[in-house]
C-alpha cells in the first residue's frame, strides 16, 4: 500500500498552500481533487483577476461562532506574507477601494504561483480522484483513492464550502467531520445577491444595470456603504453581497440612497434656486433618472414643482430616500454565492495548528471551517493563512 506523510483533500487555495508548505518541510505530500484541474474558484474569482488579499485584515473582517479563532493563523501568516510571496513570483497587482488587492493580468497568475510552490519532488498531485472509505488507524489514516488503498500520517481536509456546485463544491468536508464526531454548524449561502418578490422584481426589471452608491443596514444593525446594483433577478453589488452574510430570511434591509448628504437640505436649496423645477428633475440630479422614475411610480412620490412641496412632504421624502426599506424574497443561493456561512465548528479545532483537538493528524483548513470573510480578499487570506499554518504542523 502506498504511504504518504500527508494527504491533502482539495486542490483549492487552502489545500495548495498547505501542500507547498508541508512539501518544503520535506514531508511526502499527495494532493487529491475530484476536479479535472486545481484552483477552479481562484480562476473565476475577482472577475478573473482574483482579489487575493487586502491591505487591512483583522479578525473583525470574519464571521465565526468563535470570533477569536482566526487571530492566530492570521498572525502567523498575514496579508503581508502573501503579498511578499506574490512579489517574489513577479505577479503584478494593484489596489482597489478599501485596500483590496487584485492581479493586474489574470487570476491564473495566482494558480501558477501556487503550482510553482508545489513543484517539488516531495509533492504529487492527482486529479479526477474520488476519495472514499476514510478510516483512522493507530498512526494515521487509511483511505481509498479511486478504489486504491493508501495510508497517510496526516490528513488535511481542504474541500471548501458549498458555493458554486458547478465548480466542484461538495459537502464532503462536512460529512467527514461528522464521521469523526465533529460538529458542523448550519450552512447557508453568503456574499450572494438578493432576489425580490415578484412585484418588485417586475418594477425594477426596467432598471437592470443601474448602480448607485448607498448604505445598506440589516435588521441586526450591520451597515455597509458601497454600491447597489439592480439586476434582472434582484439586487446585487458589493453593498448587497456584504450585507447578505448578516441578513436572515424574512428580514427587510434599510437602504440610505444618499449616505453623504441630507436630501432635505439639498431639496430646500434647490427649491430656493429653482422653485418651478419638478421633484423628478431635482431627484434626477442626485440619482440615475431611471431609478427616480421607477421609485416615483412604485411609491407614488409627489412629482410636483418644488415650490408646491411643504415641509412635511420634504420630511417624508427625506425619510424615504435615507431609509428606503425593502424586504428581499431570498438570495440566489449557492448557485452564485461566493462563500458558505457556517461549516465545521472551530471550537473542536486548534487555532494554532488547525488540527482537530481530539483526532490527532486530522486537519481542517479554508472555507470548510466555520470561518467566513467579508467581501474584499478576506476569504482567500483565510485560505492562505490556515493552509500555511497547517502546512507547518502536518
Ligand atoms: C465566483 C467567486 C468569486 C470569488 N472571488 C473571491 C475573491 O476575489 N476574493 C476572495 O477572497 N474570495 C473570493 N471567493 C471565495 C474564495 O474563492 C473561497 O473562499 C476560497 O476559494 C476557499 O478556498 P478553499 O481552498 O477552502 O476552497 P476551494 O478553493 O473551494 O477548494 C476546494 C477544493 O476541494 C475540491 N473538492 C470538493 N469536494 C471534493 C471531494 N469530494 N473530493 C475531492 N475534492 C473535492 C474542489 O474541487 C476544490 O478544488 C470567490 C468565490 C466565488 C465562488
């Protein structure tokens, strides 16, 4: 029977990072994946340019039942370490809003970087490989790869979350955790667009493609100021994706369509200067015209000359645009979600090594764990940090 020091299941971001590190320590590593090739999510990430990390990464950028869990790995292998690795490989990158770092050319550069790091005599890779019959032995694990029995001392589960099943996402990691008696916290799609109730969907269909800066606040009080994008299915854009991780089914979200100014002040100033200007014309100076038309029709806003609007109506308009409330029907689910909330409960995992506390040699890294980053490169940073840390211990 072939024996390895380490078998990593999942050749995604976390698995390849872990394999590279373990291999560099001289461990004999096998990376297996049921997909045809490695890093498929990396390739499509960040619109094909992979938002691979962020200049500003702290534990507060992550959702996890145990909020301190991510601290150790992020400190052991930080964004600066990964940025250094990117520079070593000569990958050109640039910063966008909020410290997000993207490749200049292609996300392929990141996959190539990881494969170059894994290009060592100690590491082999197998694709189109199904993993079955995992059993714990006295000094490690025995499993079957496409029916062939193999052994390893350390087994690393890097099979990711459930988002984008078309790209090979499976619940394998959760099932394995449960097989070993570990708790798996309920999962749901996150960083995902909202769908709308039929009436709103029809109304907003006409403004599909319109994007506005705004602040969106969930019922739990979490607020993100970013762009909102109307689509033919519902609401998307970074503000929506960010809040979707905090939104619960049935809740409404409150949208401030003019977060940096007071609408009442602006309308009063306009009324003083152009008293005969209609509300529609006035609002169209602040928001996309097509959005104004839809809102006026949807909510019967008083489209009169400004001089005919009294203080009460101005207050109502102010409230409407600063606290526009809409109840999503749901989300687009795993089909388009970037990540999965929930997963393997971190309470049973060592934050310092990523090893299951009660199962020596079994490691969980990356998105399969109950660790979900905000939009902005945080999910990849978690994959790099957790993969690197496990790679030092397997
Ligand atoms: C469209 C999209 C865009 C994204 N953009 C960004 C971004 O720009 N920045 C960012 O930080 N995050 C982004 N993310 C999130 C990021 O891709 C993930 O958080 C990250 O890839 C998780 O890494 P991972 O290694 O844990 O899992 P993955 O990268 O998903 O890798 C898991 C691997 O396990 C394999 N696998 C699954 N089941 C099995 C099985 N049963 N047997 C064998 N192998 C299996 C899969 O084929 C896959 O190769 C994006 C996600 C999506 C879907």
